[in-house]
């Protein structure tokens, strides 16, 4: 079984465990049959990866995985429970030190020719995994500090929490806002918001690209929604967490650490950025925007 098939199967197993726990622990629900039906669909897909792997192409698995992945989050991101703890979500919360590496929503070579397979394997399986491990380590050490009332190293572990946590969350967004079928321009309310905030899509794209090209060292450029100003903004982040803002919601993130592009583009970050626009998954960004826009504070 290829690494990609294995990653998708692991995600299926984790999703099935989450659904099983949800069905077991939730006594009052009005959509149990729908959940059980989706559970069966997920089991069938997982079993097919084992039984029919020699007859399946990565493209076929990718198409089915995207369908399953989208349906999972569409069904369960707003699952509510009819008890005093209503609006309980399928995942509820990640246990302390229990973060996991999410699978790619496409094959390692799916973003070629713009991002090569070897870079994707190293970037996802090694670099992103290291942030997940670092975040879990920091959470466990801070839990130990609380339990022992020993905070001598709190500054170090808080710094590790910020660096690795931001790295994990931004990479999780990064994978989802790219697609083999990406590129072009957004539509609807997102395009209207971009025009309102930046003057036009071309001006937005120019500022985003220039900001990405001028990040000092490793870091990110991020399109965010600001609930306070009611507008979109473009931010830089050195490393993962420095130079950014609080109280904003990230919508579109571009990784400009060298590990994201150096194998293919060497030190030509600008060419990587220019080509990256061919991968932007605008429907995903639009989905994030529509959810983020529901959060609004009193403007100051």
C-alpha cells in the first residue's frame, strides 16, 4: 500500500473512532440514522483501500477521499446534542498532548508541476509532523508544571507552545486551501469582500505576493478576517507566530519557509509564489470566510 493510501486509511480509522465515541456517549440525538449511514459509507471506503488497492489509482482514491472528507466535516462540524450541553461537536476537544497529523486531502504528486512530490512528502510527513510532536510535548510539559506547581521552565514551554501550535494550525489550513483544481479568482461574497478591503482582486493579489516575497527568513503570509474592523487584511508572520495580530481569523495561508519550495525553486521564492496562485482552492477559502464572517465585534 502506498504512503498516500496508508495516510487516508489512518484518517478513516480516526474518523470512525470519533463517530463511534460520539454515538456511544450521546444519548439524545435526532440524526442517529444519518450518522450510522455515513459510518457505513466510511467503513466501505476504508475496506476498499485494503481489498482493492491494486486496482485503484491515486486519482480515484483522491476523488473519493475529497468527497468523504467534505461530507464528514459538513455533517459533523455543527452536530448538536439535545441536552443541557447543546451544540456539542463531534470532535469536542483535542486531549492535552493529543494532536495528530491530518492527512493530505490529495495525493503527494497532485499539485505538480507547481509543487513537486518530494517536497510535499518532506513538508507534510516530516516538517508538519515535527510541529505536531512539538505542540504535544509543550502541552504535556505545561500540564506537568501545573500538576507539580513547578513553573521554572514556563517561559520556554510557552514559547514552544506558540511556535509549534501556530505551525501545526497554519499548515493544516495550508493543505486545505490548495487544490489540483485550484487557481483563478474567488466568487460571490468573498470577491466582494476582497474588492471592498483592497480595491480589486489584482491589488489584493499584488499585495499578498509582495508581502510573501518580503517575509524575512522563514514565515507566512496570511489573509485574515478581522471581526473588529469588519474587513479582510493581509498579515506577515515570521516563523509561525511573530509579527501577526490577535483577534483575527486566518482564511488563506501561504508557507514561505524554504522547506516549502527549495527543492524545486532553490532561492527563487518569487517564482514559487507566482506559481502557487495556480493552486489556491478558492471554494475552501470562501467556506472559511462565510463561517468567519459570522464573528463580529463592536468596531473600534
